[in-house]
C-alpha cells in the first residue's frame, strides 16, 4: 500500500534549474582557465619584452616591469589553481 509523504526541497528541485546551474559552473571554470592563460601570457610578454619587440619603446623601468610581471604570474597561477581545483 502506498503512503503519502511530503517531498523535500531537494526532491522538488526543478531539472531546468539544475541544468542551468551545471552550465553556469562549467562556464565559470572555463572563464577561470581562460583568464589564467591570458594573465600568464601577459606576465611572459612583460618578462620577454626585449626579445619580442626590440624596436618598441617601453617607458617603464625594468624593476617595475618585472615586478608587475611577477604579480601577474602569481595571480595567473592562482586563477589556474582555482579553475582546476575549486568545485564551486
């Protein structure tokens, strides 16, 4: 004999909402990985600026350029770690 019971909020979850949430999490992970790659590329470009564009006049001192490249590199690694390890 079947008994009546109330559904929990988890059981009443809309399948559309669940798919939408999964898509959002996938998009967020792709965004984190893409931004990490771009930021790491900026860091490498700043470090190897002398070899990349010999004729480019870049007015920043090498100390500031390498310092900003270090900050970009660390932040890029953080974004890469967050994109790979964070389950959201």
